[in-house]
C-alpha cells in the first residue's frame, strides 16, 4: 500500500499505549479492548467480533466533506482489505464512492450491496471512475456491507467513517440484529481509537498518561472530581492524586488555571472532546 | 404550559418544547438509510399505531419507557430544548424540568455524542433528588445514548431507554446493540424523516 499525500496513516501498532481506566457501564467488548495486553491481542478481539457478525474487513477513517466530495484526512488500516485500500486511495475512488454522500446525518448505518453499486455505476452520464469503483469492489471480493458516517469534532464538514464489509453477496443477511452488533463494534472501536489516536490528543499532553488526558478532558468539560471519578471508574482519592500531579506539571495552583493552561497547549479543541 | 398547539406545548421553566406523536408530520418518501422499525413507522397510519410499535420494540428489549430529547449548552448543564414525550414515564418530564434535574444528571456527563451507550442503574445515581424521583417513579436501570443533532451542531440528542428492572446486570452487549439500533432508528425517523420542531 502506498501512503497518499495529505492523509495520516495509522495502524494498531502506532496507537498510544493504554493505561486502561475501564469506564463503568460500558460494553464488554470495550472492556476487552481496554484490557488487551498488546496490539496482537486487541486485533484478535476485533477480528473475532468482525467474523462472528459475518464481516471480513473494517475500514476506519476521517474525511472532510467539501462540496459533497470526501477528502480523506486519516485512515486506520489494521482491519482493512489491503488491496482495496491501495487502489481506493491511489485511484481516488473515494471521490466517486456514493456511500459518503448517501450516509444519513443522523448516523444511522447504511447497508449496501455490490449489485446496487454496479447498477448505479452504469447510470447515464457517470464517468469511468464509477465503473472502476464497482470493478474494484468486485475484484477485492467485497460484496455487501454496512457504512456509517458520524459527525466529528472540528467542524460540520468533518466526518468519521466506519465501513464493515463482507464477501457475502446480497444484503439480505444484514438484518437488524446484525446491524445492532455492527453498530456496537463500530462505536467501541470509535471510542477506543478516539482515546488512543496521537493526533486526537492535545500537543500539550506529550508525556501525560491516557488517564491524565482523560482527567483533563473531564475538567475541560466542567466535570467535578466526583463525576470524573465516576466516568473513569476511579476512586476520588486517585483523581485527587492525578489533579495534584497535573497542577504541578502545568505549574498552576487551582483547577481553573489548570483548564486554561491545558487548553492553551491544546488550542482548546482536543480537550473539549466530541465525537 | 405557556403555549399549546396540536401535540406540542412549551414548559415555561426552561422554555422546553414538549411534543408527542400527534405533532409529527412524516415525510412522504424514505431515504436509502432505513431499518425495519423506520419502515414500519413510516407505513403506520396513525399516531396510536406508531406509539404501539415503539412500545412493542422497547418491551422486546426489556424496557418500559423512552426519552428522546435535544439538549443545549452542555458546557455547563445540558438544558433540554425539545422533548418527544410519547414514551416518557408520567410525571417524569414535568418534575425533571421543574426541579432542573438535568443539572445534576450524571448520565449527560458520562456520555459523548456517538460514544458508547451507557448502561446505568439506580445505585449509580449519586444525586439525592434525582435518585428519589427515579425511585418514586420506578425507574431502576437503563441505557443512555448520546448522538449529534442534524442541523443543530450545538445540540446533542439524547435517547434514554428506561426499565423498572433493578440493577444493570441484565444489560449485556446484545441489549446495548439493540438499544443503540432502536435509538438510531428513532433518531432518523424523528429528526430526518419528520423534522424537529423549531417553535410551535
């Protein structure tokens, strides 16, 4: 696969290490992701779940929609079809991938099948790219799937895209119960990657542990120590300890100053959180 | 109630628009994004039929009630802007708004738009007034889902599925997945197919 200019390429091995604050009341799948000892174990968890639902590949990325055309910003390739990804980006097939435009603003997943893509690619007035898109899907053995486009932090045009694909022909097998499992896998991975992607972390947080970043994020959202402790499933004592360490690190005396100091270092965006 | 019109009214305390099935005006055609629940809701001829469909779906997962609302200004407190009341427990909305319980409702803080659904139980509710009201009304466990709101980037959509079953042990990943799909389907139907009220 040839990296394409302007796109940040990520794999599971490049993720920031997890300090595993396991939140209360979250899916078991998320707990398993957070408790995985290393990248290999995490991949086993995700691939196991993908196959159990009936999918072979999962693509995760961020795009910026410009005049209804997706411009890729980041791609996480660990579970993607390697041949498909290479062609998709080198030949800019994302520009004719109608699933981006069809995706609902509500975040509801869109189910697709190859026959539909082939049918649409032959419509009058469409260029060769559309046919190439259908041909490459066919050549890669991707015949049906679920496509989700979620609003991202950073602007109305920014979307996080999660696509699960299968070699099963026709879409009939993707019933609501399959969709429910697919959505849970997608949301678990989305939450996990949002916490671990280096570019999603504030620059000022270099050297901070994931738990300290989470505490700062909660602080920036106006949460009390008690609320932060609840969300991260920590004791109030542990939160207090990290607060003291953070105040020392940023050389400030209280939580208000800490929020300001951390926000200055992060341009105020990453700490405010978001999808 | 300050103003009322067919199926919608305003609760004065915070200016929240509360509306029910009777207010909805479904779109004529569905988009390519749909699920069996959306198709059934679309085909349903009346408000009572739609109400029965959603209640049946809720009961099949193990829930009795559902709140669907948009909240604003989540930097300080998540103030409800609109509340679809057709499946909410009696007295819940009125007291939640009158007593400004959204200010102390930990579930808003514990979820992010398109983060994972949160499973909760009554024992998790630390705030005394909120816990007392939930106890009085028999709201003992549930799933809280936070989503973005099409057309309103500063507002979050909250879908809260609530049960009288004690403890959250029964809410496994299967229940969470079905809850997430019900939440997304209803959100698509109400926000995209029908449109959200912008004043009444």
